[in-house]
C-alpha cells in the first residue's frame, strides 16, 4: 500500500513496467518541482543567483549530503556523474611507469576506459582481476580479488555495487586490507547511496564517488566526489577554470578546483536536501527493505525459469535492490527491444565478459506484480521464440 | 515598442535595471518552457529518452545550430560552456617543448588559466600579447597583435568579442593571416553568436567555441565546440567515457568522443531550435541593430561623465551590444555592490590589466531609459562619494 502511494509521487508514465531504475534513476515530483523552481529563480536574476543565493544553496546542499554520507562538507564536491569523478582522479593520479591499479572485471565500461586511457599515457597498468561465478561468499570474493595484487599495485578501484551484476561487493573489508598493504582505495558507489547506507567515516576509502541521480532520487547530472583531506592536493581539476590559481581563493582549494566549472545550470546539485527530506518523510529504510524483499524473493524464480546458475550464494550479502540473472540470449538487443515493444517492460539486457545478464531494479514504485509481468513475458518468449535458450 | 513587447517575454524580475546580459544571458519564456518540457519528458521514461527520443532531438538540435553557424552538423558538438571547449583543445594540443600559443592580454581568465596549465605541463608558452588602448582601427589592432608572433608560434587563440572590453576583434583578418603563416587558429566566440553573425565557413578557423546561453538566449550550460574535419582527430575527450574506444562506434568519432559524457540532463542542448525560432519570429537582426544603436549612441556620454578615454575609435568596427568604459574606482567590488543595493542596477565592474571597466550590455529587454538610470546613478555617486575619481 505504501508502494502504491509512493508510485503516484513519481513522474514515470503509465503503461510501462519500469524495471530499470538502476540506469538513470527516476525523480519524484516534489524533488523535480524543486529542481525546476531553482532554474526559474536562476533565470529571474542570473547574476544574483549564480554568484549569490545559488552559492548559498550549494553550500547547504553539500552540508546536507555530507551529513547523509557521514563526512565533512569540505571533503565532498558535486560533479555531473561518477564518470566525471573517476576522470578527475585518474587524470591526476601520479603514476610511475609500471604502477598498477587493481580492479575487477565487473567494473563500469566508462570507468575501465578512463583508467585505460590514463594508464596508457603514463606507462601504468589497469589490472582487471577476473572474478569467477557463482560467488560462494564475501570471503570467496575477497580472496579472488586479491589474487591480482602485485608488488606494483598502487591503488584499488572497485564498485560498491556493480552495474551489470547488481552485486554489492565487500568494499569495507577490501579497503581495510588495501590500507594495511599501503594502497590507495577508490570506491565507485554509483549505485550505492540511497540503495544501501554509505558511511564514509567507517569505510575510510581515500576516494569515493556516488550518483545522487540514481538511488538518491535527484534529477540527472547530480553526483559527488569525496576525497580525504590528505589526498585532495593530488587532484587537479578536470576542467581548468577560475578556481585554478584563483585570484580570490576560498578556504578550500578542493572546492575551488572542482566546483568552479564555468557557466552551467547547477540546479540538480541543489535538490539533494529535498531528496533527503523526501526519503525521511517516507521512511525510506522501510521502503528500501520492502523493495529488497521483493528483489531477493524473486531471484531463484528467474534462475529456474532461465535455467541459470545464480551469480552468488549467500544472497543476503550481495543483493539489495538490483538482481541480475544470466540469460542465454544470442541477440540481446533484439530481446531488449521485444521486451519493450511487445510487453512494455523496460529492463536492460547487458553483456559482461561473455555473459548476457538480465537485470531488474526494484524501487518504491515497483511491486511483485511487475516481476510477475516480467516472468510471464520471459516464459512466453522462451516458449514461442528462439531468442532465449534454456 | 518592439522592445517593450519583448521585455514581457523574459523571466527577469521587475525592479532591477539589468545591464549585465553579457554575464549569463537571460532566457525568454518560450525557450525556458521548452527546456523544462524536455526535462519532464526525460523523467517520464528516462531510458527511452536518453537512448532514444533525446538522441534524436539532440541530432536535430545540432543540425539547426550547424545551419545557423554555416557549418556541417558533424563538425559541431554541444559542450557545457566555452571553458569546456577550450579545455578539450588545450588538453589535446600536441605541444612540443618551446611551442607558443599567441593570444592577447584581453582574454577570459578561465581560458588563460587553461592554456597556462597545459602549456606549463608540456614546456610550451602561452604568450599574451599586450594591446594598447585606445585602438585606432582594426589595422592598429592587427598590427599590435602580430608583434607577438615568433618562429615558435603554433597557434593563435583569440576572442571574437572579448568579455571585459566588449570589443569585437578583427578575427577574420587575423585567421586569414595566421593561416598564411601556417598557424592553427582558435576563436573564442563566447559572446558572438546571437550578438553578431557567425559564419564558420567564411571564418575558416580550425577551432571555434561559442556560448548559446548568452546571446542565443538558451538556458545555462549550452555551448558548442566546432572543429574542422582535419583537426578533429587531434581532440581527445575531456571526459573519457563510453565513446572512447566505443564498442558501437557511430559515423563520427568526434561525436562519440565529445557528446558521450555519462548521465546528465542535456535538455539545455535541445533548446537551440526553439531559440533560433524565437529569434526568427521576432526579427532578431532588427532587434540586435536597435540594441546596438542604443549601445553605440551612449558610449561617448559615459566616457565624458567618467572623464575616460574610449577603448577604441572607429566604434562601428568594435562595438555591438556590449560597451565598456574605463572607470577610476579604487574599490570596484564596493562600487558594484552600491550600484546594485542602492540603485538596483545589475552591471559588472571588472578588472583588466590594471584598468577597471564598467560594462553595459544592451539586450531586447533594455531601453535608453536603463542607460539613463545608470548615468544618473553614476553621476550621483561621483558627486556624493569618493568611490569614483573623475
């Protein structure tokens, strides 16, 4: 019932079974309205907004985000998306010839491309450690991951929740172990804040990026980069602007470097307090828990239907509001189109290391019924076409 | 009268004499509404918009912009702002030790910082040729500028209309001469399109950037980078994403590199056709001409009041809808605040090479009355305070 009330708060159009919240999120009405109000306020007096009130709202928004993530306001800065944050760090990282970044083979393709680009430029290596499925346990994952460690490893880069598999990785243990070994740590939390609690003080990663426009429900183009005080000096701006060698430096070079980015509409950054209020008012921990129950309780059913091994055992350690199932589809794009065109289901069919994965997201506007729609659509396709092998 | 009708089309709030259109533009209602409609359409089905309709709108918008600028649609790409475009080119430029970029000492500070940053990294030099005022003529400017040329010069970087002086520079002649000398040319047109006609086929610069969110009237964060076919291969993405080493390359690596930038709200890029329609429907050449007449006819009056030499003679060659006057103010920020707080005038007071400049912009919503308000406010300040020396 709560779910039905909440559904009316989203702008998603009727008639689509929307199981791809993970891709770009979806913004509830009150947050979206706040967004457009800021844009209107900007247009009513651009100079006073951009140099005045807007800056005050931005500071308040950073403070609210920092409280939500449990870090200091001046250690976090808004960026457009996690790719932007990864680009800042990879561009700036003081690689020496032969240095290695240890990561998994499950990372987001845009991030892989970024690290490869800058590692190639500097004679360093981006080492994508292969992870074998099904995962038996957290310990199994950790053991597999650190097999990629060498004497040249300088940094660990790893997803908090990976995009294509939807699995929540044991980043706490990995950061702690990496720290013991003297490595820097960078966690890509594109799918984390809003889906699972993120406590940066406990995690102690050197670098953390997260999207607000996914599970934190804000409009597109609002994400953040967190960097520990000790490592902030390492990060050059991705876009050099007035904040570099500033004529009027603020108290924080980190903010001067990464917040000052030329004229843009930064209203999306200002909506974070409204999003946090929305989550508080709607008892979001309970909403997320309810979504997770639906996500988890359907996982085996789709494995059975598709005759697939699960990606992991100990599901409770790995699965929250995203669940990916291996699907033997030779033409993933055609399957994706059919699911949308005929069955009106929005769900991604993704490729990862030779596997094809069907990933459903469960958000407040979803219900068991949505997964039933998916189930019977897939059953229909299995029975009537040769698009899926079982 | 036309001006009065048009004023009601803008969202600027009543009670402010807004003479700083040049800073961030100001967006008319029909264009702003289109902007927010696109954002709503995005939220109603993010996946279908971002991967589908939105891409189609984006292509149409690029085509409309290309027609407006007289270039090919695949030679121009939307970026957030001109600083972003300058960063792409400066980051990518294959400098050799000792190479020089020739520019003026009148360029935008964010661009100066960008070139200095990348030149420093590569042992190259960014040479800011000093321009002496008052300018006698176009020829005078060209002669002064090319005094900075050396055998090491590889590129010319120059504003079409400079931000702080508001002067329209003879970039056609400079590009033609630079080309003859075998130099690359990059024109910063942040203030050009919409204020003066921009014809990229005639100009033949290798690189050109312009803001749409200033004189083309679109919402903030919509600008473009144009690169000739021959030089596109030189430009790496500023933000490495899926379009770099794309798994599904399009017909244009230039677009793959610079258009694919991770999740963001790109609605501002989609408003260019609406802005061009708006200008067409309102006979913009006549509006701009009328604004220019007001701008020009007041220039001497402010010089006289402030006991200042003009920045140029042959005003018709240099001045369009922006006019800067030297003002002897020891505390420019205090003067700026007084003008806003007491007189409700929004106008910038800028520093350039030891000069203080007061710059007024005249747009469709302005009239002679606005400059009279400014005139009498300055007169009052001169008579009653010691903030301005005359």
